[in-house]
């Protein structure tokens, strides 16, 4: 079965069904390499992406063999 990506638009609701569809598509494609980071916002400094939990070399090597997915957590 071929994976059909969701065409996201501004205002779309993220649901467990849509996330599960993504998870199943990734698993069927052989997996993915996840990179996590936190985005913070300061009124004076603006938006800042915090440190990644993987090195550039790890990300680069993973990208040669499959998808790399950036997971961004918001700082509240």
C-alpha cells in the first residue's frame, strides 16, 4: 500500500488518527531518524531554536539512508 501524505493547511487540527497514519507510513518505509529540539520565544530576542539532540554528523549520516524528522517542542 502506498503512503499518501496529508496535505496540511493552516488551522488544521492534529488528531491521533492523523499522527497514527504518519507513524504507520514511517514504519512501512523502514523507519526514520528523529531529531528533537525545543523552540523558545522571547519578546526581545524573538524565536530561537534550542540545541538539537543529535550532532550534524549523525543527522547527515542518517539522511543518506532514510528520512530525518525534526520534532519541535514549544517552550511554554
